[in-house]
C-alpha cells in the first residue's frame, strides 16, 4: 500500500547533519585517525562559529565538561559539540539553536549517560540563557552522566 507524504523525509538541515556525520565517521576510519587534540581543535572551531548567545552557552558547557568530566573527550557528532567516553561514544552533546532553526539550544545526553531514574527520565534540556542556577544543574547532570551508578 502506498502512502502519501507531505514533503521530503528529511529537512535540509537534517540532511546536512547526516552529511557532517558521514564526514566525521570517514575521518576516523582513515589511515591516520585524528588525535584527541585535533578533535578538540575542531570542536573549539565549531563553538567559535556559533552565533553569540549559543556560543556563550557552548563555551560554558565546554568548560564544565572539561572541569567536571575530564574523562570525556571533545569531538563533533553530527556536526554538534559532543563529548565521548573512552570507547568514543557520545555521552553529552550541545545543539545550538541555529543548527535546526530552533527557538532554543539543547543540552542532550545519549544512552551512555548514567541518568537513569526509574522507568522514565529526561535526556535533553532546552537552554536559553546561562545563569548560576543553570550552571549548577548542568554541573550536576554532567557529573551524574559520567558516574558509574548514576549517583
């Protein structure tokens, strides 16, 4: 049975993110894999390219991850700021609002994050501004995400 669609399966922004991810995967499969330092430079360049408000949020998140979860390595993931565990799997990421023309930026956690809290828990958070309260919550989430038992 044929079904109707109202447009393309993926938006231009989504297709661009998939192409970015394909480039990222290809770069890590080459003869000379990027070093953690090269990944960090690439991530910092991505942050520098963001619009002002998103850049401020991204810089704060970067500083928090570096200080409170130094075991995570910076990398790009679908063209987004991301931090991966020793296996190279993304744990936490930041999606700037401009990426998908959203009204807010997103701080997100992948399944590798130890945020489990019963049968249901949030894995992403809308960010519109950086405040002391936001900083406190982000620090707690990042610390918990990398903890062995989620505490």
